[in-house]
DNA sequence: GTCTATAGCAGGATAGAC
DNA sequence: GTCTATCCTGCTATAGAC
C-alpha cells in the first residue's frame, strides 16, 4: 500500500533489476548488453533507459535495491541465529552457515558472491556504497562480538585481520566453486556445503584462539 | 638462439602479450578493446589478428605465455626457499611469502591474482589450462609436503580443504586490496605485506595443527 | 508506461598496399 | 611483418508514436 515515490509498483523495473543482477554477476558489466537484459526481462529495449536512465545506473540500482538488502538479510539471519551467550564456535559456525547455507536460494547466493568478488577485485562506484552500508558496519559489529568471546588479549588490528581471514574463506568457497570442485572432487550439494561450514568453523576456531582444548 | 617456430623473435607479439595481460587483468576480457591494446603496445590495430588470429586467442596466449610461466616461477621460488627439513611453519611462511612478497614486481603480482580471480569466478577455456598445468600439480605437491609435516592422522580430503583455506587467504589478501585497506586502514607497503604473511602463517598454523604448543 | 525506429558510434575482423 | 582503409555487426541512447 504505502509506497515511496521512487519505488512505485513497477513490475517491469523489478524484472529488469532481477535479470540484470543475474547477468551482471555471471558476465560482468561489460560482458552484458542492454539488449540481453531487456530480452530476458521480456520488456522493451528502451525500458532500461526509461526506468534507470542508463546502463551504468541500472548496475548501481542492482546493488542498491537487491544486493544491499540481501546482505542485510544475511546479516540479520546471522544475528537471530546466535544462541543467547554465543561461544566463539557459535559465532563462527552461525556466521559460516548464514553465508554458505543461509536463507536464500543457491542461485541468489552465487549471484551475490559473484557480484561481490567483482567489486572486490575491480571496485566501482557500487563498492563505495557496499563498503559504507554493509562491510564497515558489519565488521565493526563482528569485531565487537568476537572481542567479547576472545578475552582481552587481542588488539583491534589483529582481530580485524583474523576476521578478514575468515571472510576470505567464506568468499573463496562461495565464488570459486569450479576450482574447489576440481581440487576436491566434490560438487556443491547440501552435504558438501555443510562440510564446508564445518571446515571454516573448525579451521577458524583454531586459528583464532590457538588452543581449542 | 634456437627458437621454436611458434615463438620466433617477435617483439611486437611480446609487447602485445604484456599490455594485453595488464589490461585484461584490470578490466576483464570484455572491458578491453583490441584498439586499446594495440595503442598501448604501440603497434597497429591489425597486429592482434595477424599474430594471434583473434582477441580471444590473444587472451589464451596471455595465460599460456605469461601467466603459467609466472605461476611456475612462484612455485619454484617457494620450493627453493624451503629449508632442508621444513616444519609446518616453514612451509606456511615460505608459501605465503612466495605469493604475497615473492620475486616479482608488485604490478605483476596484482595482475597475476586479478586474472586468476577472474578465471576462478568465471571460468573460461583458460581455466582448464591453469587447472591442469598449475593448480592440480601444485596442490598435489603441497598435499604431499604438508602430509609429511602433519603426521598420519589427516585424511586426504580434510587436508585439501585445509590447503584451500590457506589459499583462500593468500588470494583474498592479494586481490581484494581495496577492501582490506578500507577495513584495516593499512595500505599495501612492504611493512603491511610482511604483516599479512605473518597473519596467514600464524592463523593457518593454528588452523592446521590445532595446538601449536 | 511501453513501444518502434533509428541515430550515432565503437567494436572485431579483414583486404590489400607496401 | 606492418600499415591504412574499410566492412559490418552490435552497442547505447534517444525521439516520438501510441
């Protein structure tokens, strides 16, 4: 019912955003044509320019309207999935599971991390938004939570590098599926994804605290 | 002196490969035009088609003639950098240092990992070559070396996942420099790169063996 | 808000002179 | 082996009918 003026009930624009996201993730900004996007979205070639002004702005809106909200949802899922007084292992396992096997479709997950890794390697304007709205606040919050569980002997700097290391694994196992499959021989079924969550949890738990016993 | 017939003294082709690699790494295959490559290589537009047939084949030759040899050099540097009876820490530190601060220019290093991460996320024909000629043999060799240092209680499967986890960090800290800089506030000077080597070594050492004491 | 039609340009590739 | 000139396709973006 109540809707802002910028986000009216515009099914065409929604379809465009959806298809554009999938294609940008798969082929990159330059690898996709407006024609391909509009064809897939079953609308007219001119629709991109009408709704978003130009191709580049469509790309930015994909991040604004789809990527950032999904990232927030994943963060939320992590938070609500935590037990009351989470141990370090709880934190790591809930985190890994939220990102690797969280409450979104596998297709969306691939899409999400593909777009992310493209921006990580080749930052554009979208990266600024992601860094400000998603990465910085989330890492700040994570740092706090882990700080509590780790005791007092860790400097801020070291903790951030540790968190980045954990994040590196999450990202790698999400976006380099083909390579992981080649090396390990496993395909990404539910069983293997669960195995990966355990791997990241166990490896990081030891990595973070040194001695688990 | 002795030269194969496919790799004659062709300075233009060399320049093309060099400039093409830098541009493909920076902007991706679709983001670069043949015109841009030939302009940078200070040669004629037709040179790409004359020497390599077409743009796609130039991309493949970049991997064949530059990427794979560089990867082999890095692997070699890792091997010769190891002490006679390497401990687990020796293995990890030498490995991390070879890739993060090894015997190539920083420009080449960025280039190398950018191309790699593009192929990891979006495998093309080049990925097959890299997987067969570089990844598979290197991981097999690493698995052997780490197996010796770790004792008998590790299954092959778990070891591979551990190695992939280490590799995930190496890759992430190499190709996501912008994000790492935003989160940590550090720029990639020699000091910070050394810090990263220590981080990966220490984190992985604990992650791999559980109890460092 | 959606369409067709098209302007205007940049892209990869090639032919043929030198 | 290198050049110029050019073909032709495909692209983004826009104008204007409906």
